[in-house]
């Protein structure tokens, strides 16, 4: 049964995790977007009707924001593997219904 002892255990574990990760959480807090700190408490039964309580903490310590250079592409038609001179591109033409091999 989940009762007062379970709740107290979860509170104590959350407090301990906050104390353990206070410096990391403070470093991740940028003051602009805030900081989301997530806690998860898992309660599992044992064979002798006791409970196992495990609490975890999760937060993001860094944020990546970057932008690449722009490049204009056209997907309508791909370039063919031929030289500009109109001749073969160094490949060989195979028999009818075979592919072009480079």
C-alpha cells in the first residue's frame, strides 16, 4: 500500500537529487527560457509486500542553436553523368535493357 512513508521517501529522494544536481541545474538555467526539471518516481512491489521507491531527475544542461548557410537546390531534374561535350562520360553502354555503367 502506498502511504505516508512512501510519500516521505519520494520527497526525501527529490530533495537529495536537487542538492546533488544544484550546481548543474544552476548552470543550465539561462534566465531567458527557464529550466524544466522533471522528476519521476517509480514504486515497485517486493515479494514480502514492501515497496521499492526509486526517484529520478532529468533536465537539459545545454541548448544547441545554430544555422547552416543557405543553399538553393532544384529537385526537379538531377544532373546526368555525362561530360559537357555530349559524348560519353567515361562509362560503357551495355546491351539493350541494361543500365548505364560508369
